[in-house]
C-alpha cells in the first residue's frame, strides 16, 4: 500500500487551501478562517516527524470574537425546536459519513493511531449524531406530585448557553463529538479548543460542520474553533460567558481548569486521566482474557484514557498469564500506522517516550522485573516507536499511582478477591476497571457498591473500547464527569423547577401560615 500524505488527505477533505504560506488558521469563527501572526508552532506527524507547516495560535481578539459570536448564535439557536436542531445534527452525520475515510486518515497522520481505530473514532462521531438525534425528541423533565391542592410542580430543561470544549490529542474527533453533538441538540453554542498536537483534524471537523450549519441556515457563530495551547484553555476557563467548560485531558490540566471555573461559579465537566486495572480470577476464561488484555494495554499504543495499566492476576495463574502475554507481545507488528498489518503505531512525541523510559527505571528501582519491551524500535520511520513493555511488580508502588501515557503494563499477584479489589481501588484515579471470571459471585461483588470504585466496571470485557450508549467517565481524580450516552445530555442544559398554582387560594409549603390581609381597595 502506498502511504498517503498529509497534502493528499487535506486536499480530499477540502482544507488544503486553508494553509497559506505554510501557515494553518488560528481560528474559525462564523465559518471564516483567521490567521493570527503573533505566535505559532511547528507541526509534524508522529509517524515520521516530517514537518507539515506551522500552526498559528489564536490571539485575545479571536477569543472574544468567538465567544461573542457563540453567545449571539445561542440567543437564536435556543429558540429552534429541539427536534429541528436534531435534524441539523442528522445532516452533520451524513456529511461525516461521506468523508469517513479521509477524516480517519488525518487522525492516523496527526495522532499516529492505526487506521482501523481511527475509522472507529469517526464512526463514533456518526453514532453520537444518531444518539443526539433521538435525544432531541427526549429532552424531557418531570411532573412531581405537589403537596398543595390545585398546584402543579414540574421540572423543565432549558438550553444552557455557550459550551467551551477542551480536548486531548488521543481522541481528536470523538471527544469533541460527544460534547458538541449533544450540546447542539440541547440548544447550546460551542467554542472548541482542540489539542495543540492535533489541530488539523480539528480544522477538518470544523470545515465539515460549518458547511452543514450554513446549508441548514443555523445562526453563524454557533460552532467556533480556537487553536492554541494551555493558555487559551485557561482563558476559556476564566471567561464568564462560558456556561459550561468540558475539559478532557490529564489530571494536572483538570485541576487547573476546575479551579478557574469554580472561582467564577461556572460549571465544569471533567474527563481526566485513568489508571485502569483488570483482575484475572482463578477460574477466568483465558481465551477471552488474553486478547482483551493485549488490546486494552497496547491499543492506540497505550494512549487511551482507558488503557490497561495494571494487571492483577491470581497467584495460581500469574506465571501462565505472563508467559502467554510475553509470547504475544513478541509478535506485535509495530510501525507505520498507515500499513494495514500494523497494530501499534508511534507514541505522540519524544516527551511521551521519555516518560515511559523514566517510569521503567523507577519500577526497576522499586523491585520490578521487566518481562519484555521498553526498547525503542528500529527499522521503522523516524518517530517515537517503542516496544510495549510488561513489568512484574512485587507490590503496588508509588510509581504505579500515576498514569504513564504509554504501552507500559504492570503485573501484580493477589490471593483473595478482597485484596484484588483493594489494589484496583488504591490509586487516585477512578476511570475504568474489569474482572475476568466465570463465577457469578465474583462478578457481582466486583460491580457492587463495595467493589470497583471506577466509573466503568466491566465483566469479561477489557478496560478500553466503551460503547456510546452508556454514560462515560470516572470518579476521584478522573474528575467525576459523565459524557456520551445515558443522561449525560443533562450536563448541557439548565434545570428549571416550576410551581404553578391554578387555584384561588395561596397555601404555603410545609403548612406555614403567614396571614396578610390584602388591601380591599
Ligand atoms: P493534556 O492535559 O496535556 O492536554 C489536554 C488539553 O488540555 C489540551 O487541549 C491542552 O492544550 C489543554 N490544557 C493543558 N493544560 C491546560 C490548562 N492548564 N488550562 C487549560 N487547558 C489546558 O492531555 P493530553 O496529553 O492531550 O491527553 C492525554 C490525557 O488525557 C491523559 O491523561 C488521558 O487519560 C486524558 N484523557 C482522558 C479522557 C477521558 O475521557 N477521561 C479521554 C481522553 C484523554
């Protein structure tokens, strides 16, 4: 297969002409591109580190313009009936489906994930549009029994305002889509700050969406894009017009953002780092467990928030499990993610590679034994390609309390299920977890109130690869947010509780008497 180039993919997505004198636009506001000249950074693909131009960074005036335009658009958009807003999202799905392959290829080039996973990510956007379309007819509230005669008590959900969306590099399309598609049907406007590591994928998404919004007659400014780094993210967090800030990324980022938003009594929706574990019980079906472990640990080169970091195996099986895993790791095809046989692409950058190397050193100092991996791969393009590593640990150490965003799997043994669950829960993060068992008691204990403390707790399913229908997110240092399916739409709306008196008297709640005689005049 001839590897495709960024120029070809940008051309097929219709954004090639947006690059002017090597510079990509710093923002897209009201469907128009802007090019700030004050600051930029160099772009290159993690596949081969070859430069593909400069990314201009949005400046203060663009930030105010984008937020101002979004607020104006919101004032109009909130009056559109929700099912009609749903039709706009349906049209977005059709547009995305037409460009699925090209958009996936841009993800491959910018984020370095393999094409099958990139196609899955674009499919997630399309699926999310389906979910949002259905949701647009079900933004329903409650009718509650009133304690007072001839009174009605109801709850309604109204559009919220301007939603700021900050996204991470590893899901440059799906996470934005989870937020934006639901926000749109809920009647909100969106200002997006993507990761500085995947700006072109964001430009392509904006191009597809802006075209549909224009064709559908949606108010200009409804969806805007601001390119930039943490500083722009911080400005969104501090801006009083951003009613909800949805931020996906590291715990470090979430801690900073949450404080800024809380300071102005704004709302934040945090989807932060994970440190996910999988338990192998004595009776586990290893034919299911082993492939699930491998996909969870090395898929997306270990760069998913739900990637498997800690494998907790019953002491009776640990040697057999490690042996099987080492055998499979030895055969993994690592290399250019554009090749169909590749299973593991590059790490996003040299910083990620260094973090993995440092963590391996730390684990060895703590008494860990490297069973395989950790070496830089040679004979592939110049990028940050690494052999996924497995390290057997004598116990859960301080080094294992942090997320290392790389294909590095720690293995621990346990004796009792209570001990395994305690190890699962011991880390500060609480995103994803799994148990492999054929014993119903073990399975039920793991997902019970005294089992896994994570937002996602699976049985005989790996830690990564969630479906969109459920609420996605995690507890503790993962931030507590829930996105995607279930009732996640409520994040993007405000609740209004209404008490309506249709009688001729004015009884007070809780039987309170407060007699005031109206003036007979
Ligand atoms: P990152 O925290 O470096 O950056 C994420 C985004 O936040 C980027 O857009 C970045 O510019 C912005 N940002 C960084 N610091 C900021 C600050 N102080 N104020 C405002 N914005 C700031 O993360 P990354 O390396 O892009 O992504 C990897 C991390 O994201 C991992 O920790 C991973 O677990 C997490 N993640 C979580 C989920 C989830 O749903 N829980 C999904 C994907 C990724």
